[in-house]
């Protein structure tokens, strides 16, 4: 009829809105853990890639320096000479400068030294902690010096008794213990593997491959002193 016109519905009822909200909540509960797992897996994959690049850089450095690695042990390196991380001293107030490190000419990206899971996490390097500690990885200090000699001698990269597929070269160290870029597995009380990747951590080995290990398993190997990561341990002869 003239003067009359049809009016459609102007919105949702309260029940309809509640149903939509409930559906969104259910989908979020299902998908958010999936997204979190995917993000964590991507970070772990990036960490493994970093370790492979760094282990390759160690090998390239050795090829260019008569078989020797860049300095790892801060207590034994020449005074004032940067270690592989750019640290010049173990003094708590001294911070690393990666670009000055012995390895930086071979890995010219600071991002490679830092696992994305560690970004912005504090390191108890000085009073109050250091927020932007630039690296996540520590090198096996046994790879630099052969202590079976008296006095100890610097080791060439390829000279060892142990199987290079079993000897750890680099490890993703816990942010609560990392402070100098070397990992002394013989004195595990001062070095701890990071449990950040599915309760474990990533490692690179002397032969160049990288892989995952549970933090508990690494700690037990340190306690048992099996010689798994010792370049001078002839495990095959046992």
C-alpha cells in the first residue's frame, strides 16, 4: 500500500552474537597453540641454520690460519686480542663487539650469532643484567687447547682422537649462564645448555652437522664425563 514500505532486520539478536563469540573463542583455543608451535619450530630451525653457518665459518677460518681456530678461551688468549665473539676480557663490565670478533670476517651478519628465541632476554653479565646480549652460542673450549700436553698446546682443527661427528663444536647456551662464548663441558657447573627448544637445545658438531639434544641428556653426559665431546677421547678404543 502507498505510504507503507518494508523494513529489514536491523542487526543480530543477543543469542546470535553470543553464538558467534563462542565460535570465535573455540577457534582461537584450537588455533593459537598451533600458531605458537609453528612459531617455536621456525625459531628452532633458524637456530640450527645459525649453528651450521657458524660451524662452517670456524672451518673456513682454520683453513686460512694454518689449521688453528679463532680464540675461544678468554683466559688463554693474548691480552687485548678479541675472541671469536669479540670479547676481549672476562671482566663483567666488558661487553662483546661481534664485528671485532675473529669470526666476523666469515659471518658478516650479527643476526646469525643470536637465536631468535633469545632476543631481548636478559643475560646476568653485569649488575641488573644485559638486555641485548648479542650472541646465543658458545664454543667448545676443548677445541682450542690440547691439555694432554704439558704445557698445553693450541690444537689444529682436524687433529683429534675422537670421532668428529660426536665432538660438539658449538652449543646454544642458557641465557642465565652464558657470559664468555666458551662452553667448558668438563666443568658443567658454570655452563648450562638452553632448554628453550622443546626442553632442549641445538648443537653443531666438528664435522659440520647440527642437531637437537634434550638439555637433561646433555647435563647427564657432563656428569658422567663420558668424553663424548672431548677431542682427545678415543671412544672407539673403549
